[in-house]
């Protein structure tokens, strides 16, 4: 099942640290990140510029299945 995690931070460094922590956590659980969307916004609040950095991380909640090639057995040899 596809799930999302939304981050909203006031600094790029803080956003980067939180996303990297999520990547490590998901990797240790054998879950796969599908996509990351990033956005930066600037607004004025009380005559001061305010920057907001946000990201949406989409990941698959199912465990990654390791690829295992099928092994075929020779049942009967045809002449």
C-alpha cells in the first residue's frame, strides 16, 4: 500500500536531515521510496521574509520482495 509522509521545515538543513532519517528508517525495514516532491515558499510576515521548505515522500508500505529466479526441473526428456 502506498503511503505518504509530509515534512514542513523552516530551514533546508532541517528538512534534509529529517528526510535522510526517514530514508534510513525505511531502508532498515526493507520498504521502498517511490518518489519525493520538494517545494520552497517565501512569504512576508510582519515585514519579514519567511521561508518554508516542504517535501512529500511517497513510499510503499509492503516489504520489498527480493528477486528470486525460478528454478525449473527437467521432468522428461523428449527424443
